[in-house]
């Protein structure tokens, strides 16, 4: 009986912390470079986007707060891509690309989705998802968000570094 309550408590805490918007300044730490594959098998390196602002999101298809963030991220991407905004969404789904590709298609995601791994998750200290970072034109992390809750603040922070 107590195991049932423990599991329920863990799920509730995960959802609550995943749904909050906790933005922190990262003090200009350099974003760790990585090379990950996109859904077409092309290698994508973070450092290839120096000179552009990158919204780096760690997410998964099974995560309700992650799913809820997609329309807002899509809106920001479409509004600012011509000014140099790049969105790299790192999928932390386990398994192959098929369910992720299907999810991308059915949710109208037009920004770049990459297949994440444990090394990249560890280098960015991903403990909860969604987690978003704004990487400025010099490759430094200007903001870190745990959860997605305030699209207006995210937009202001992106405008600041564009």
C-alpha cells in the first residue's frame, strides 16, 4: 500500500516541477559542444550555430509539460528565425526514431529535433524536462529554464540576445 503512495508522490512531484517556469541566469557559461543526429541522420553540432541565438530544449514525447510547450516554441521559432533564432530540440525518448518522427509530424514541429544521449544530458545536467537554455551568439548560456510556463518571459529573454 505504501509503495502505491510513494509512486503517486513521485509522479505528482515530477509533474509539478516539470510544469513550473524557473528561469535562472547562467552567468555566461560556455555551452558544451555536442554532435547529435537529426531525424534524417545528419550530424548537427551546436558549435555550427555560433553567431546565432539557439533555444536548446531537452524534451520527450511522453512528457505532458514538454508536449504543452510545443505550440509556444513553434510560435517563437517562426517569429524570430529570420532574425537568427535556431531551435534545437533534443529528444530524450528511448528507442528508435519512429515514434519521435510520428510525433513531430502529428504536432507540426518545424524546428530541428535531435536524438539525445546520456553524455549530452549529463553535460547539461538535465534532471527534469522540459529544460530549455538560451545560448547567445557567442555560445554562452544566458538563461536556463526548468519547465515551460511563461512564454512572454522566454520571448523577452530571446529578444535580449538577438
